[in-house]
C-alpha cells in the first residue's frame, strides 16, 4: 500500500511538471519570436514595428555608453543614423520569471551608420515584459566583444 501511494504521488508530481512545461515552452518561443521581430525591425528600420515592440519606458544602452529612450531609439534607426545592414544572433538563452523575460545573445553584424560601413560584435542583454499579452522590450544593454 505504501508503495502504491508513493507511485501515485510520483505520477501526480510528474503529471503536474509535464502539464506546466508546454506553457513555459510556448512563452519561451513567444519571447524568441519577439527578439526575431526586433532583429528584422532594426534591419528594416520599420518605425511601426519598432514602436510596437518596445515599452514607452524603454532604456536602450549602447556599447559606447549612449543611452536612448523609445523616441531616440526609433529615430536613430529610421533616420539611418544607426543603420544595421545585417544582424546575426548566436548563443541565445531565454529565461522567464512571471511576466519578465531576459535574453542574452551574441550579436554580430554589418552597419552603415551615417553612410560609413562598419562591423559590430556585441554581447547583449534584453529585458522583456509581458504587457496585454505581448512581449515588449523594456531594457537593452550591450558591450563590445
């Protein structure tokens, strides 16, 4: 009887873990999709996409120490002051706690800032919050590698 109780408890615990895992997996995929939309929005300098993906409280930290709010971030990309031609992401990890997610990845790309070609290699931390069912970028910080 004791063995049967232990087996039932084990099955219940295993069942609960399995039941919660798909939700976490779905959330992780949703965050990854938001990161990909942001990557494409930056390359395309798509104002509507960029504005829809970030919070009004955005703090966007560049590797040179420059900090931008939402308006400055979008303006720099749309005006081509900051122009990413390509962006490749590698070694990405996603962690989620409640309605907050953080993403770490390596970013390499080519730029054409103010018409001057260049390359960039960064380690990036993105902080996302879930607002009204959508993941929105709250903060970003990059360092050169």
